[in-house]
C-alpha cells in the first residue's frame, strides 16, 4: 500500500514540473487552468460516490475501478493532441488518483485501531517527503532524455505493476475474512440487467452526485473561462453557468432531503460527533 502511495505522490510533482512544457506545446497556457479547476471539483466529489460504491461492491472492486480510471487518464495524457483532450484526460487521471488514495485510507482505517491509526497514516504519507524533491528532477530527466509524453506512459505502467501486490493483499485479506465467516453472503438478486442498473443508480444516488458535481463545477469554472469570454463577466454563458451553479446547491439539498430514497450524504451524520469518547481505548 505504501508503494502505491509512493508512486502516486511521486507522479504529482513530475506532472507539475512538466506542465509548462505541455502548455507550450499546445500554445494554450490559460486554458490549462480549466483542467485544474475541473479535476479538483470532480475529485472533491469522487470520495462521496466512491464511499457508496465500496460499501456495495467491496474494497478490491473500488480500488480496481479507480486504478483503471487513473491509468486510462494517464494513457490519454500521453497520447493527447490538443488542450481539450488533455483537460479531459487530466480530469480522468485526477479522479482515479483521488479515488485510489481514498480506498487506501479506508483500508488503513479498517486494519487499524484508534491507537495506532495516526502512526500508520503518517508512515503511508512518508513518500511525499522524497517525492517533493525527486519529482521535479525525474520530470526534467524525462523531458531531456525522452519527452513529457513518456513520463505519463511510464508511470501508467509503473502504477499498475505496484498496484498488483496491493490488490493481492486485498484479495488475501478478503479470503481470510470469508474463511472466518465474517463475510456476508449475497443471494442472487434475480434482477435483469436494466433493473440492476436502476438499482445501483439508486443505491449510489447518481442524481445527487450529479447535482453536487454540477454545482461545484459550474460555480468555479467561470473564474477560469472569464478571461477568454468576449464580454467578460457579462458574457451570457458565464452568467448562465454561475446562476445555474448557484441554483443547483438548493436543488441538491431539496433532492437529498425530500426526494432521494438513498442519500449518499446523510445529513444526520453532520449533526453527530464522529468519535464516541467511550469507544476510544
């Protein structure tokens, strides 16, 4: 698990150091901010959806799915030919990256108690110290000796190779729990494929996730696009995005509280303490 975290944290400063070369090749420096804003907005919402997914399907499945999303994003970044494709690829990569880190944090929480959890989280975060200094050097070496595209391609291969042991550990621990009788068996549902899609869409609360993602994105993206808008802040599509984004927040609250049969963000938890003093041992 620490190895996966190390690869991911090393990739971030490498990609950051290569961004000037990427923007120069596309001759669209300002539009690169859009990828950062969109990826941050989607990445902020990813754990909310992923929390429901791993509860329904399992840790291994959630980690594998996020790994695929991350690797696909890196491959697309390595092969992209214009800034629009790069923005979409970066959103995919960042979503997968945040998702993988979230599943790892959940796994660490599952495997530790409150007494040793802090130290385990600290150990898992140690690779960030080395990657802060080594990342830019590695990125510069890729650019000098190969090109920036190979940095994305190489780390997609490295990430998969380092993730296989982590997934093997997850499968091993699942089998141990299954043999100990701790795994709840699920009977065949008998649902057709379209019924299963509807069932999981309700369980994950896809509508609620889309509402909050849309609200965050539409209220942040205009601040990056306004400098390219023909009429600045008075440009119709800038005004429309801001107004719609603001309206989506109360729409999200109303849907979650009044309409959603399954809430991916249960508001009752916001009113309760997260740690019971009596449970701390």
